[in-house]
C-alpha cells in the first residue's frame, strides 16, 4: 500500500509533503479504500496518519455524525458520502462504488474503525464481491482508551470489551460473556450500554457483576469521552444506575484491586509504590 | 487542565499556535505531568495532542526505547530522563521530582499509557506521596488496535486483552482468565506473549484455547505492529507455535466466527453482507 505523503517535522508544526508516489501519480486506475478510525471525536486525538488520509482522498464516506466530527478537514473539492445511522451496508456499497471508479476513498468511523466499526464490513464486502480494490485500515483511539484516560488508569490490567447491544448478537451470548468476564476479575468496558430502545441491558449487566464483585467496586462512567463537552463520574456497582447512561456513554467496571481517589480511578499493575 | 496550544488546520498541514494560556504564562509554579501514549511506534500513528505535548514540555521522561521512538520530536532545549526497562519506579520518581520543581513533564509510554503502561504508576505515586501536581493522561493507540489494523478486522466483536507476563501477576490468575475468555468465545489479544525468560506461557495458553476452540481457529501474529518493519502472519491454533513470537509480538486469537481470506483476518459483526 503506498502512502501519498510524507511527514515533515517543523518548529511548532507538522507539514505533509507529497512524495514521489504522491496523489499526482494516478496512473493506477485501481481504487484505494482507507477505513479510518478518527478517534473519540476531538480532532486533537486524531492520529497524524488519519489526518493525512482524510485531507488527501477524493471521497470521504461515513455516518453523518462522524462526517460532522471531521468536517473541518474536508475541502470543497472532496466528495462526501454521508448516510444515517443504520445504513452501514448502503454506505459501504456507495463508498466502494466510488473507489471502483478509480477514486481514493476514506471511510471514517469514530474511535477505532476495527472495534464495532466499519473495517470488518468493508473487508467482508470486498471479499464477497471479489472487488479489485486495495484496502488499508488506519487504527484510531477507541472509546475504551479515551474513556479510561479521562477516568485515570482503570485499564492497567487485563480487560474485556463487551457491547451490550443485542441488535446483532443474541442476548444470551452477551450474558455469558458478562458472567465470565466478571468471574475472571477482568476490568470490563461496556460499549453501547443503553439506548432509547434498550433500557434493561445495563440493569441486568449490573446484577451479573454484583454476583461476582463487591458492591463497592469502582465504576467509571464517561459521557462523550474526548468529544467536546465530556462528563465523567466515578461511582460504584451499588450506585451506578443513579447516573445518566446513554448512547454516547462508556462504562468501565473495575477489578477487585481497582480503587479511586480524588477524581481518579486506578487499577494497580502490581508495582510496590 | 489547560492546553497550552491550539491547533490550526492549514492546506496540507497542522500548525500549533499558543493560545492565551500558553506556555509563556508560567505564573503557576505547580508542576504539570502528562502521561503520554505515543501509539505503536511509527510517528504517523501519534495523536496530534501527543505530538503537541511532547514538543511543548520542558522534560521528556521514558524508557530508552520509547525515547528513541520520539527522538525526532525532542529539541536540544528539552531535558530527557531515560532509564532502562525495569526501572519504572525510578523513572516515575525522577519525572515527578522534575515536575515538583515547576517543570512541565511528559512521561511517554508506547501504545496507550493506560494499558499495562505508566499511567497507573504515576497516579498511584502522586496519590501515595500526596504530591501537589496536576496529572493528565493522553490516550494513544494501543498494540491491540495497531496489530488488528495490520491483520484486517479481528476485533469487530467482544474481545479480551490479557498479558501473559507473570512477573507481577500470579500465573494461576492468568490461566483462569485465559479459560474464561476462551470459553466465552471472546476474541483474545495476548500482550507480552513470550520473552527470553518466559517461553512456556504461550505454549500453555494455546493448550487452554484448544480445549475450547477449533484447531482451525484463525490466529494473527504481528511483530512490531506499526513500528518500522512490521511483519504479520495469519495462521491457526494448530500451527501458531511454528511462528516466531517474541517481546514485540502481539497475538490475536479469533472467536468461533472469525475467518481469514487473502491477507486479512476478520471477525464478522453480524451484518448480512
């Protein structure tokens, strides 16, 4: 996979320069697709590579909300393909069609595109339709790490990432995973804890945790982590449901060693401090 | 926590400009400590914020190897505190001493500083010694996400991150977590799979997985993910031990739905493609 720019470090700034294989070299008609994790939302947490790709491509495709997050980076010369939330398959097909016409296309996804994001769907579609496209996945900072950094350092030890959305996964599979993660004393990060349609999953998840963990186990709740006006609270299993939890919330439940102090939630790695 | 620079987007470049609360305003003598995740290694996967902080601080502290990774960003005016691998506590104490003198200090850690990194140790030390310091954790792209992007999209569904290092964690705790993660059909990411001193952990981990998963379960092995000359191979549980696995290797074991094609390893999210 070629990279069309190189980075130059300068006093107080980054400059992207095109190299010999830069975008002016469009002799190859083979389309290129970049699936780009844009991080939690605030542009300062975007990787330099993601920045570079979004600035550089012909077409940027994504869910409306994610397009809005990177809007500042998109120029008038670039085409934008944006769709609503449940239109993942349409969005990917439109993006891949644009690439097949020889365009360089970035499909953007919040966080890391490879964590409950668009990377898998793009690769599956390219495989199933046997498309002649080059696909590159650009990693990003996923919500688990963004929320953890806001809370302090809750992920310093083994952790499990579990989505409470049962739209595409049977609820009994999720329950089984919650039990095993709680029983194994993993730190647990919950994605998609609650939505308008799904109110009870977080209630049941808490019940499962209480069967394995102390009621005083620290729980960190972060809304809109590193995306504009983030809010966080550190509570515990006993009281966590008193807090506002919604679509843009990430919930982190500590292991048996996790403790909180001041505004921080920390899971010790095991050093003698 | 103040941010001393703002970002300006320009044609083909990022410029960091000081804002009103910029570094020239050093009226506060209270030291500031930033624990900075520098991502997998290649500077293009550094976040813009991490870049900004490293350029901006008075002192950069870290393990020699990590200092080398960001060496290009450090100027002659900045002080560098670097120590060997097992000197984490010394390194943190030296960095915090520098901060207590009123310096702005960045403690750098590869990947995300909050995942088996330095963030927890810094916060624990500040708490225990009751130091008057402002600490901010800057998230980064952790090895799980970096390696996954190289392999394709293996982390599209629930996953567990487990370190095989038993230096600070009893081996029986690790074994229990491996069993639960395998039994719950999580995708599993193994950090620190092997070192010169620890050769058998990966062998035993594979045995545990084989008790719960098919021998043909895809396994992705990435060496030096997004750090210079990365190498990756997609194999399976049956054959994984034939591959070179070492200190800078990340191993990802698929769930029961994970499949591989061409050079990609993908865990389906559940969409009908």
